[in-house]
């Protein structure tokens, strides 16, 4: 850290005698000028990038929390943000369908792009997927893109891989802050590892616990911890059709289902009455596509998910 300060101040001769205040005052303006501008696509990727970047880079989010990422339409502000950015971080695996055209429009030839899912093997049909009526008709909110299910951030082990990819990408784009990125990433990775252990220890008592979701967001999490997700593919805020309801009923008959999962903030009366009819608890599982922008939110939300799964599966 001290070397960084002295290097950026070649006219500063007496390094060893500098008071901390002098060092700070001397280094602040140049550090601000040089700050790398990083744009991220949506919440989990923002949380991971912010954790790694700390305060040595400016991190922005393109898809504001509260907005649906899967069918997101880019805004002119998004194009401007990318046009002036040094780095763009995306989840990848086909999640950010809006991105290709937006990046093209931004015409930023110096933009470095980080694919957080680089090296992660996508999985399509881990969990049984019950197609919704809409998908059958061709109007599809299709999570199973050619590139596979994109919800890798909900598995703490794959989240760790994403943090590593983000760390390496930031170091490549901004080598001057390598040490900071490394230290910050290491801290966050340790938390992810401890979260993974917590999931393992808690969920190993009830293997093959089966639940129904209306958003195909948890196949990686289910696979990691030996659970079974039966997804009736639908985005939470959409209305369920009679066929979707019938599909859920059939799935309950076919599998030994422990609960129906909705998402936080979703008040779906149809799901409530469906769960009553089926005599199943309706609980919420957070896909983290929306939420708070503090990097620790990942752990808060995932621990709440773990508690829900523990209650459901025992
Ligand atoms: Zn999703």
C-alpha cells in the first residue's frame, strides 16, 4: 500500500518520514482520477463485484433491484454507463439477453468484459421441469437457454467460482489494485466456504427433500445439497394458468413434495389457495435476483433460505 502511494507521488522524497495524513492527502486525488469504472448487470453480480472491488473501483448496477432481469429491456442510461465504463461484469450463461445489443450500441472499444460464469459447466435438466402452458404455446420465459440454466449464484460453491472470475478479471483490467482485489476476494471466499459448510451440515440430515418452485432458479443449489427441485417454470409475478395449477397438482402426486416455494415480496393468491388445497406449506425461497445492495446481503438471504429449507425438509 505504501509503495503505491510513493509511486504515484514521484516528487515526494522523504517517504519514511511522512505522516499518515500527508500520505493520504497526497494519494487521494490521483487515486480518484484513476478509479476504474465497473458496471455490473444485476444484483448477485453487483454484490460479488462490490465485495471484491471494495472502494478502489466504482461499481454500478445496470438492472435496478426490483426489476425483472430475465426480460429486462436496456435503457439509454445503460448504454451511456457502458460507454464510459472500463469493465463490464455479467453472470453469463445467457441470462442477460439485453446485453449484446446494449454493448454494441455503447461502442466502447476499450471495454473489458468479465463473464463471471467462465469455466462453470451449465446444467439444463438437473431437476424435473414441468413446462407451463405459456411455454408450450411458444410464448416462453425460458430459463433453459441453449447455454443452460443461468442460476449458478445460488450454489455457494459456484458463487465462489464467480468471485474468483471477477477477481481475476478486475486484476487483469486494473493491475495497480491487484493486492486489494486479492485480499477482498479472499475474505468473501472464506465466508462463502463457511456458508457451504453450513448448508452441508444442516441439509445432510434430510437427503432428497423435494420441493416445488414456480421459478426454475434452484437446480444448482438442489444438486449441491442433495435436494430435489420440481420446477413449474414461471416467473413469480405472472398469473398461473389452470394448466400450471394442474401441473403442480400432478407433480405433488408424482413426487413426495414437502412444500411449495414462492419468492419474497410475491403475494400470489392462487398459490396460497393451491397450497391449501394440496395441504402443503407455502414458503418463500429467495433467488436473490432482487434485494439489498450491501455485499453481505448474499449471506443474509442465503442463510434465510437455509433456515427455510431446514424447516421444510425435517
Ligand atoms: Zn431467474
